[in-house]
C-alpha cells in the first residue's frame, strides 16, 4: 500500500508559523486532490530528515515536501540517488526552489501537479564543510550566510517571505565585514575580499534574478561573487541588485563550473536552501552531481524560457491553463 500512497513531510513552522494555521486546510485539500495519504509533522529544524527516512524505509515511493526551501532540502537529502519521487507543495516564506520548477504558490494547484505524477530527473550539488549537504537550488555564504545566521533573533515578525529577507539583508549589510578568500571555479581562480557568495542551479535568490539564464538543465553551477564592499556601499549594491542585472556591477562577477573550492581567512556561515551546514570550516567544497533527484513538475515545462516567457508560462500554470 505504501508504494502507491504519497507521504507528506509537513513543516508547520514555515513562513513564521503561518503553515500551522493552514494545517487543517492542507490535510483536507490533500485528501480531495490525492485521496489517501500519510503524513508526518516536523517540530524543529532538521526534523524532516528522520521523518522522510522513516517514510522511505516504510516503502513510500512519493514523498511531498510541504513547507519552504529548508523542508524541501531535508527531503532531498534523504531521497537523493534513489527512485523515490519528490512532490513540492510550497507553504513557506522562502520558496525559491519551488519557483525554479514552476510550482505555484497555491496549495490546490501544487497538489494537482503532484497528482499528475509526471516527473523528471534533475541534477544537484553536494556541498562539504563542517558536514555534507545535497542541494538542488542554491548554496549561499558571505552576507547571505550571515543573514541566515541572524534570522532567528532578528526582529520585525510582521514581515514575511522575500520582503523580510530583503530588509534583513540590507540591515545586515551595515554590520557584515568581507572575508579574504580564494575561490576556485574549475580552473578559474579569484582572490577577493568576499562580501556575498551564491552558487546554484537556478537564476533566483530571494525572489531576485541574480544569475540570468541559469537553470537546472544547464549542466553547470552558476557562481555569484560580490567583492570588496562593506557598510553603505554593500547596502547600495544590494539595493541595486533588486532592480538591475548583477552583470552591470563592477564589484560582481558570475562564473560557471562543476567544482568550486572556497578557502577563507576565517570561517563563514554556509547555507544550503535555508539550512546551515557549515560555520567552523575555512574550506568548503561544492561539486555538481548529475541526476540525483526525481522531481514531480508540470509536464511540458521548459527551463530555457526567457525571463518574460517564464513569467507568462508560470502564470498559466498557476491558473491551470498550461498545456505544455
């Protein structure tokens, strides 16, 4: 029975606890759209891993991540390199990975995509620092890692999602000090005072297009480096990046490769899709790993769309008007 019944890993703390208020709606809507299912509810950060492990051990062949990017990352780290399908149901404040795969921020529509059952194999990455972590969307450090580090104690609880992240990043930029680092992307070497670092298989971080044209089918990791900035100048660049391409800024650079090594003068906080995996290591290695996960996505969706076309298609998917 388990091999035909989906299992949900539900994070009620996603989006500052908003998902907990939706729990009854999640269960009711899932029953209507998918029929029979089983589920587990996380109680703290990291809980998704043991819950998903038990589901896999019990024979479930489809596991749904119901939450934000962190919840999805925990499920990915259980089912990587298996034939288990991952369904994506975004209820979190940060859902970059879900949007990368055109999953609407809509409970019913995301479940309908799961019900279709169409899946494809996708590549990802493996990051190694204090611990190892698979990811399918993004790894961040520098200012981005610092923002994740301070987030639990940062004020302004009424702010949600990408807006909260953006304002928190601007606030943090006044305090963050760049770290002298050596970065090797395949055979491309850079020695910089690293202010911001982002690496991944998509184009978007916190709702902003930082790596134009990057997508999961490209076959390489896109790497964003922002260097030699602090205080107001770093804040100014972060503000401009919200409204213009990163390629126009002389302090920013985009590289592509399959293996990335970062050696820093002092340890930095490293984050994979919202989950901290390293805070003590001065050396972090990331490598591209082909075909590690089986994701349920809208059938016919193409990852090579232009930004304008992608928005049009994703709107059609959300409205149920996409035919592939």
